[in-house]
C-alpha cells in the first residue's frame, strides 16, 4: 500500500490518504465502462486530475457490475464542455456535466469545496471526499494508474462489510433525510451491516423524511425498483418504519396485515426478477410492479375507459406523495390491464412530447467513440 501526503500550514508533511494498487484491490479494468475510461483518459491528457468515484468503485470491489459510472475531476464544467461536444451542463446550485451517449449518460462533477452556499464553489479532492455520505462511497479510482485513493478508510469498511457515515450522526440525516433511504438501500444491496449507533440515528430522525420534496422521493423509489433488490430494501424500509414517510398509503395497507404484506413482497420479488433477468427499466412497468398486489379490479364496470381512469386515480392515491409523470402512471395501468386479460382503451396513454432540441447529443447515433471528443 502506498501513502499520499499533504502539507499542513506549519509546513509539516502528514499522511492524508491510503493508495491501493491493482495487486491489492484486484479490480479488473476490463469491468470498467470503456466510455468512462476514455473520458478519464481525455481529461488526464489535458492535465486534469480525474477519477471514477462512488458506488461504481464500491460495486467493483465486491464483485458486482455497476449500473452507473460517475466521474469526479478538478476540471470546471466549462472546461469539460470545451473538451467533449456531447456535454451538457446541468444544475443551478451546483453545476454538473452530463456526457450523452446513445444508450447512457455519464455524469462528471467538479470537486466540491467544504463551503456551503448558493453559488458553485469548487475545491480539492481532499475537500470533495468530506462531502460524501458514507465511507463505502468515498473511494476514488484512477483507471490510468489503476490506483484507489482512500482518504476515509472506506476500503477497510468494504472489506469488513460495514456501513459508516462520514458526517456526524447528529447532523447528517437532519441535513439531508434522503441519506437514510440510501443507507438502507446500500445495506440491503451489499449485505453490509448497519452498526447500532447508525441504526439508532436512522430511527431517531426518520420523521425528517416528511421534509423531502416529492420529486426527490420519486427519484429514490424508482432507483430502488431498478436495483433488482427492491424486495429486501422494502422489507428494511418497513422494519425501520421509513416507508411510513415515503409511501404512507402503501405502508398503512401492508404494515401489520400479514396476507397483504406477503402479497406485496411477492409482487416486489416478481419485479426484481424482471429487472435482473429481462433488464426491465420502463418506469411504468416498475410502478405497476409496486402496486399490482394492492389494486383490485371490479367484476362489473361501466366501460374500459371509465375503468382505466379509476385505476389511474387509484395508483396515484397509492403512491402519493410520489409524482412520476402521468404518462408513466398510464403505462402502469396498461400493464395491469393486460395482466387482467383486458384490452386498454384506445388513446389511453398520452404521447410523449418531442425534445425541444432535436440536435441533442442523446439523439445522435453512437458509432465511433472518437466522435464524442473535440480535437
């Protein structure tokens, strides 16, 4: 293991990070997304520090295939955009860059400073790591040298199979309640243990989830349904009584009702199989999998159009306060209709609006990777 040193104001050099080599961490570079590697190569060739970060590094270390590859660098969003023509800057409070490919988006963020504020304040890698939520998500992988930089002993936490918050427990969940959902998700998907103090803090602050916006809760629930481990995650969310603040109607129907609870978990298990075996990623079908055990089709109904609207309203009620696009909810109704052997009424699903920018990089065909770089 190598050591990275920093210098204090007094001029004294001190160790600030552990550096694990390929022999030690064992990550096979061929398992890293090739486009992500090429992005790091291009930024590195321009003199920037650049790493693959977060969940991708964690998953590679435990032998799982990452779903996404996020990148962090000391290049500013404007500098990144000058290098990649398929780049789009997003965000207001803190700007990020999305690099668009034919079937994916790779997110590139600039190192954040330790300062809070409305403006974009960039910093160093040492400052950036302190803004990470859990130690297992705070590792930086350098594909060029095949090193892992570890400032917070996250590598050891992964090897020991434990979840550890990098932010004090008396502030982290009050600062951002969504971290509780993520903590449960990480524990369920990795099998890592939640230490007693962390568990106690989640239980203590769970009511803080009421402050979360509907859009953030919607995003987190859809991410859970996409993991292929939604059964285990929802079991833990119910055990920790977090679901009461995320999906209160569903929680009221399943908590303490054994038959409904078992049916709900069976439905989630089917959803997980579709995600893992059929690579299901359509939001409408994921929503259908979430609610199908709780929807009752009447034996008698006026017509399929009226029935369609009734089921639509019922789904909206069940998943409140989540706010997925209405079209996705309509697609969920279509799926449930077909499960019941019913034909959905014509024009039941509204058409998607075409993108405003027809020249968006996401619409361009993906041929040669070099087309995505400015020379």
